[in-house]
C-alpha cells in the first residue's frame, strides 16, 4: 500500500490542507501509556479517500494543524475504539473532531458483537485480515522500520470502508439516528470523566466505611497531584492496595504508615509525612462531609428480577441484531427495577427508558415488571426460544 510518512512541519501542514475536501477522515493513534501521567502520543495514522499518511508526532514540532483540520466542518471523522483519539484532540485544541463516529459502536447497533476488535470487523465485513505482528512495539523508539509503519497504517487502511458498510446496514434498519444519539452520549461521558475525580475507582474500596473512604479520597488526590507533577503513572507513586490498607487501618503518624508492608520502600520515604497528613485530614472531617458508597442494600428479590430481565434483554437484543453489552449492563437493569418500584413524575428516567434503548427493549422490560407482558418458552430447541405475549 502507498502512504506518506510525515516527519516535518511543512509536510504536515501541506497534508492537512489536502484534507479540506475529504468527506471522511479516518484516523488512529499509536501511543505509550505505561511511563507517563498521560499517554504519550507517538504516531497518527490517517486515511482520507485514497490518501494514507503516518504522522510522526515525535518529529513534527506542532501537530495542532491536524487536530484543527479534524475539527473543521464538512466531513465525518471515523475512529475505532476511539476514546484516546478523542482525548488527544480535546487536550490539543479543546474541541471534538467534527461528526465523530466510532465504528465499534456502530457495529454494536447492527450486530450482536460489542466491543468488536478492528481485526474482527475487517474479517466480518470485508473478508480481510489485519496483521498483528507489532502489537508489542515500543512506539517511542526511532527510527521506525518499514514493517512497523506498514503495521501502523493497516489500522486505518480500511477504516472508512468499514464505516461505509456499517452506515448502509444502519440505514437499512433505520438506525442512523441511534448512532448519532449514542455518539453524542459517548462523547459527553468521556468529556465528563476527564473532569470527575476518579478516586471511587480505587480497586478494593467498594465496601469501605465512610471514614475509610474519606482517607481513600485524600490519598488519591495527593497521589494524582504527585503523579502529574512527576509525569508518571499514579500507581507508580502509591498502589491501590496500599491506599486501601491505609484506609482500613485509619491510623495517622509516620511510624504507623511505615509499619504497613510495602510502605517501607525507599522512594516512599520522603512522602510518608505527606501521606500521614492526608490521613489526618480525612479523620478530622465532620461526619456530614464524609463520602459514602452509593450502593444501598436492595431487596433480595431484585437479584431474581435482574436475572429474569437479563434473559429477556438477551432475547430481545438477539432478535433485533443489536449487542446486549451495548444496550445495558446489570447496573442498568437494576436501575430500571428501582425506578419501576418507586418513581414519580420528578424522578429521572433510567437509561433503559430513554432514546433508542426504550424503543427497542426498555418499554418491554418495564411491561414485564408490571405484569402487562409475559414470557413463555415457545421452542426450547430454537435459536430464539422465548416468546413475549400480553398477559391475560
């Protein structure tokens, strides 16, 4: 395949000017996330019509013209599993790529497969195989070999063709509006997650008391700030399991902190005082300001209802050719049950009762809960054994 390898500012600016008339711009990135606070962008691969390019972001002085070109109106921007791609653009210019479409999400709206890998989509939709030989490449090292560049460009070579195929399938099923709705929600969620403090994602903190959660929060905030200052992954500063252990013990003081196995590391020694101060701050917090786990104890029968609705959900999604894992999680089903049990006019609708999800499955699940609809096994040997019928 023919592509240009862009290594200078002038080459980049010339290429970006050529994108102005492209109706579709597909792109992917190669980055390394293991050694820095934020992923380090190493390459950008671009497909626009017959034009293919690999942009070496470690050699080009300023990649901003490319991100500006993506944000300009007049085209659709195509990615696969494009969370990081969106984040790179937001970091660079504070704007989204214009009309961003993720083929992984698009595929989940017309097949039972989500999240589908790029290779699987190539094989399924185009009958083509994607090379896998450079998946462990350190993309920071230079010079890059021709084999590495060929591998990188293969990630976008058929990206717009895949989207065109999926767009036809979506149009056939009248689901292009679903994709627009899903892409908007997906981008809003990613943008919101970038400003949320993610301390609740500390592994092992789910069942801690409010006082212990307060310690987790203070330690996470310190760790995140320190990691950003030193430009390294947060877990290199202080592991999650150590944060949780410190939170469980709820004892400030350098000697108490140091007594925990793992806290005696030499690189932690200069920070023991700061860690102790975090614990002290958390312990001094008034009870009304303590964080609490959002999960309330739910009636035991909800587990049975969740399994029942989960089976119904799978049946409906299989019949409609839409991926169950894209439509709803177990938490979404439990949210629907809680809403059905105790909502009033002011209660926000759960995700399953909004938009295309309500259209395809949410309304049906709600009617099952109220008894207006029932399920019977029509043919246990059939691929679709369930039948939904109005209750008599």
